[in-house]
C-alpha cells in the first residue's frame, strides 16, 4: 500500500504540477492517503499487531480517500477550503506513529530508520509551508521542490530499511 501510493503520487504529481488547478487537486492528494495509511499500517503491524492492521487497511484507506475528496469538493464547489478531514487523516496517524515509536518496541533491526523517515517528512512539510520564501532566498528552487526531494529521500530511507532489516534476536516476537 505504501509503495503503490508513492508510485501513484509520483505520476499524478507531475500531471498536477504541469497545470495546477482545483479540479486536479484531488489527483495530487488522493495517492498521499495511500502513503500515509501504508506507512501507518506497516509501523502498527510491526510494533503492535499485523493481522488487526491488515483488516483495518480497507476502512482506513476509504476514510482517508474520502477526506481528500471532501477537500477538493469544497474547493471546486466554492464552499471554501475545508482541510479539516484531510488534515486529521494526515496528522492523526502521525501522532499515533510517534506514540507507537516511543512506547512500543520493534521486532526488527534498523528501527531507527522510521525516525529518519519522519525527519525527512517534517523537513519537507517545513519547506512546503515556506515555498515562496525559500525561492525568494535561494532564487533557483522553491520550497515545494525541495519538499519533493526530501520526500524522495525519506522513501529511499524506508526502502533501505525494509530491504536490510531482520528480526532482532532480542526483539519481541
């Protein structure tokens, strides 16, 4: 789910940024729901219980997808810019992930790479929030562009973690 979301995001983000407009926004945001829920599910499955998370994937993906759709619908229909459900779908899993990372031990080696992935994500959000200011300072690249590069670095970090990790000898089974 995580990597399919990353693949979809890469494709549709290019399409959106070629001609950014409200009608295309859902296609830029929808794959992110798969990315958020994918990494959320992996972490919960690794640290708490994998069979429960597998059952929850469908409903969670549906709810987060609806949140992206709601955001776009409010823009297209002129009712405002209601980000609340989408922000909840994005940041609630992050909050839960932080709690799980702090309070639940992992079963695998390379567990600190989750923290590195979150650091890449946090930095990308920072640069995305200061898109124009970053461009004004650097003159050659915007904050949004740097954010995309940082996200790619975070995905690469997680890919390396998944490729190299092993069940830890003294880890919980």
